[in-house]
């Protein structure tokens, strides 16, 4: 069973930064892509950023230029570096691993940005 464990969330003031980590129990080479999604209260879960096994990245328009996704294959960990945080970035952030068979999700980590 694949396990994804997120960490790094917390409370930060607007304009601040955080780095989220997603540690996988399996080699992340085995996944086609890794990604970060978020869900704010009363809203649907949305893709924030993703990175393919080949290193290609894509971002939601709302975070382009502020967030950076990266991966450390040796540590089986994916990161989301977030800069210039805004109150509208407040959400639970989930890590997702996509394989040929199914998706795996972490339990989520709360990010709260105060104005």
C-alpha cells in the first residue's frame, strides 16, 4: 500500500512563504506524476501544481510565479515551495501520486494565510 505523508503546513501572514513536503513510501520513479492539490472550505479540490516523472511541471494560473514544485528522487519526496502567499491560498493541501492503475492521496496539511 502506497502512503503519502504531507508536512510543512501552518499559519503564515500574507506575503510569507512555506514549503510543503510529501514523503512517499514507495519510489516516486514508479509514478507517472506527482502533484499538489488544495481544497478550501466550500470549494472543490483543485490542482495546484504537478511534476511528471520526466520533470515536466505545470501550475494553476493562480500560483504561477509564486509556487514551485520539485522532487528529490533519492528521498522519495516532492516539495511545494510557496512564496508571496495570499489569504486566498488558505486551504488543505493534498499530495497526489498518479500511477497507471490508480491515484494515491495523502491525508492533507492545512495552510492558513492571514491578512
